């Protein structure tokens, strides 16, 4: 009875406030009576994969921030980057990949993202080599050795989707297996390891921190993309070897973080001093009246590429001649890798300078750009202006300015 009296007194005191007590009348007694706040919409991911409170911005402000990041990367235009890369991708196939917080499962999302990365990698780095390593049951297995055949690697990796994941992830065994193959690569190439994992622990036979120091001494750059939470040992690995560490917040983030490794990283100053001339051969594709032996796979075929130095036959490019060790490439492969050495400079944001005009025409797509809604970007060489979409296409795919090419 006393409790009921207290409640009635509290309600009476609120009613006695009159018109001036509007804020008190808005008080609620239970959380479910309050308006929906949707606090989860205020969480976003920063560049390092950490969560933070979002600052809501317009599409124009978001594009402006993205353009500033592009300008920051553009300051590294004159630094040396490795055209020839030797990359191993370590795919976690432990029992942690069976969880379905990523639809349809972590394993399928990771395999699909890695397959897309392989396609993009060889499209932008055709004279580089890539290999695949899988790890489960506390061991590491060489799925494919370093090669330049993306179709063969994608086919073998997609076949792993039907295999049952089991056991625990082993970081040390994966690094040691990759190091044993990378140590035989030439000094002029970039040595990299990209780990795609979901496990929250690693089961190693020895001291994994000693292995990390060994990877640093051998000049192997290790990066990690994880589908779960951050691990201290993986952060130490990425920091020690000058790699990157990314924590995925969703399905699309896996492919986005892997796409960061499509372009070659900056060559460290210590490795830059070891540069030297690399001999390359440009073989012609030939057809034979009878099957001849392919030196790279040991199979008989009617077509192939003949090494210009020793005349031995291989079936794919780019590759390294197994007889004379000459690097065999084609001229289109070399041309597609050339833009990494001299990337196109970022366009200048001139939106504020054209604020007095309602719209300007994009030189690329000939569509009017509304100055008050989007960005206007100008090439400093030819002074032509472009819209945001054309700027992204030019810098990410074309790698040449259409305005500059039209004046040649």
C-alpha cells in the first residue's frame, strides 16, 4: 500500500507542473517505451578495421574524403615499387571456417574472395607469380606452387569448397612452408605472404615469434585479413614485416581488403639497393606437326612457346625457363605492369573554384556535373575536368588520362 501511495504522489507531482513541465512528461519508465535509437547505425569501420562512432556525411563529403586518401597515395608516385612479385596466399581451412556468421559460410566467402583476388592480381601483375597454401589439422599444405596460371589455381581452390574443414589453424607451419619456397626466388622480386584466416588461436610446434623474426630477416612481407577478431600474434606479424592487418566487418569487406594487395607495395630502401638488370625473353607461339615435350609440365602438345635462348618449349606465359632459367614474358604483360612504376597523378579537386557555376561538362562521359552535388576533378597536365565516376575508372582501370592522350 505504501508503494502504491508513492507512485500516486509521483504522478500527481508531474501533473502539477502544468505547461512548463513538458520535458518531465516525456520521461519514460521502461526502455521499450523510449523511441528507437538504432545505435548500431552509428558504428562504422575505419581504415584499420577498428569500430568507431560514425559521423554522418553527404555523398559529396564521402567522395571528398576518398579523394583525399587517393591524393595521399599519390604522394608515393615517385617511390620504387616491385614489378615482379612472388606471393603466397594462406587460406585457413580449420574448423573455425564452418561458422555461418558470414553467409553462406566463412569458408565459401573466403574462397570466393580469394578467387576474385587471383583474377585481379594477374590482370594487374601479369609477370608476377602466385601460390596457394591451405592450413588445417595443425598442419600446412602446399596447394599450388608459385606459378603464373590463374585458371589452374582457381580450379584447385574452388575444389576445396567441397572438402570438410577440420582441426586447428597453424600460423608457424604456414609461414615456414611459404618461406621454404620464397627463399629460392630471385632477390629482385618482392616476397609476400597474405593470410586469410578466421581462427582465434594458432597451434604451433615451436616459437612462432622466432619464425616472425626469420620472415623479417628474409625480407618477406606478411599481411593478414581475418574474418574474426584481432589477434596479438597476427598484429605482431604484420607490424614486424611491414605488412597490413585488416579485420573484416562483413562479407563485402573480405574482397575489399584483399583488393588492397593487388597493386605492388613500396619497395623498402634496403631492398631497393639490391636492384639489378633482369634478362627477359619474348618467345613466339609456335605450332608443330607432331607433339613435342613441354619442359614445364612434362606433357606432349602440338603448340607452345619456344625459349629464344635454349629453344626448349613451355606451354604458358609468363614463366621461367626450366632449362636456362630465363624469364619468359610477352610484351603485353610487360606493358600492363609498367603503370605501377609511373602511376597517373591524382586529379585536383576544383569544386570550390567552380562554386559560382551551376554545372560543367565532364570530358570523359560528356555528362553535366552538378557542382553543388558532386566533385569536379581536373587533370593538371591537360586541364580537362572529369566527374567522380570517370576519375575512379581512369585511376583504377585505365591508368591513362584521356585528355592527355588526345593531345599526343
